[in-house]
C-alpha cells in the first residue's frame, strides 16, 4: 500500500529481457536501505526487489504489468518515480494507492498557470470499465506515474491535473510532454462504490 507521495526519482541503469519478463536495475539514494522482497512503487507500479548492489537494486516486471503500464517503454537513463510502501503509523498525506496500475494515458496538452503547470491526459474509454469505477471525478483523486493528484475538469476519457513547481522538479513530471505515456490508477474507493451499486442491481428477484 502506498500514499502517492513520491520520495524521489530513481534512474534506470540497466535493462535485461528474460523471455516475457524485464529486469530493471535502478539507482537511488535509498537503494542501500532496501531489502530483498521489499515492495517499491515505480511510476505507480508495485514491484518486488529481487537483487541489491550498493545503491542499485533490481526489480522484475512480468508480461501483465508491461501490458498495463509504461514500464516497457523505459530506457537506460530514464527517471522513474519511486515510493517505498506506506508506514501504517504515519500520516496519509496523499490517498490510498495500491500500486496496481489500471492502464496508461497519454498527455495531450500542457498549460502554464502562473508558476504551476496544468497537464491534460487522455485514456481509452470503455463503458463497462466505467461502470466498474474506472473513471475520474472533479476534485477526486487519481494517481499519475505514482503521484497522488487531484482531478480537474474530467470528461469521459480525459482529466486535468495541476502540478506545483516542487512536484514538477522532484518527479518525472519534468520530462512529461505532449505524447508522453503515463501510468494511471483510479481511486480504489470509487471502484468499491461502483461494485456495490452493481451488486445491488444484480441481485436476483425472488
């Protein structure tokens, strides 16, 4: 479980393909503090540490993860937003993030907002997925590349987020341009509410 508050960005130092899996080796300041089997979110994707070497560590992404996320697009030198799992005795500064990316979205516009920056993203609309809670709502939460953000101006297949300078500088939002593919995770609370409503509608008649 994560909060969507990014600790820093790690840099990809090596990529190794192994059948349908990809092993990513990354470097970050807390790499030496990690342990084997520890969970770390990478652009919002929860992955398990499988190897350690000083400040470098390795995680493995399987086919399902690669198909649902932007991890397969990573190259050596790319910045990846990283967050260690949430400590349950701390404050929840973001929102409840599972680290289970739902799909990717594409940046379709950026706009200066007197110091901050607005980013607009589009994702594939699917009516069945929407009924199951895979959508955004105004002032609701969404996770973009692992960053907990507040939704602005949502439509059926787009939403906007406002990025303050600190977040822009300390996450890989600094590299997002029109056409960049990002990972998104919709709010888990919305999914549960949608599922409950669907169950009520599906109850058999007596």
